[in-house]
């Protein structure tokens, strides 16, 4: 077995938690957080606790605490979910083709723990045109 740690360019450990570690992390989640993060659920629009957050800081994965987005990348998309234009580190998120609900979309998950975060769309503002649409329940905000 190798002692090499899989690190992102920003220096964060991307080693997935073991089954037991993930279960321990999930034990701290509410029933609704488990539904969203572990079972690809979606919170209702315009009710997430981080939708209107304007503080400076970093949004982390609620399950494993991997940093996902800087507050400077957050914007008001009008969709009812926190939206971001740029990732904290591209290695921290992975995309999966999602054909549920009679749509073709890209689901985004935490690259470390595989927790469901939301979806990404190509209708965002410049400069990259991306809109990362997140569930507040999948995030933890760490103020600067």
C-alpha cells in the first residue's frame, strides 16, 4: 500500500473516506441533508440558508469539508439556489451525466466524498459562462 496522498493543486487531500469514515460523517447530517447529499435530492428553491449569504469566505462540502467555492465567485442567478461562476479548485468537483426528470444535465459531486452538490449549466455570466447551482444543504460556509 502506498503512503502517497492524492492532493489537489491547492494542496487539499482528495483521498476518499473509507466506508466507515463516510458513515461517521453522515451520522452528523440531518434527515434532509442526507436526502440531498447522499441520495441526489434537491432542496426547494428560494429557501436554502445560504442563498442570500453575502459574507466573505469559502463554501465547503457539508459532508467532508473540502473547500468548493470562494464567496467572490457567488452571484444572484434568480434560480432560487446559491450559484457560483468559478470553482475553488477544479479537482474538488466532478461531473456526472444526469438524465433524470426528462432533462440532460451535469450533476456535480464532491470529488473527495462523492456527496451530491447540485448541477452545473453553461448559461452563467462571463468570463466562463458557467453556473454552478448548489443546494445550501450540501454546503458549509466558513467566513474569512
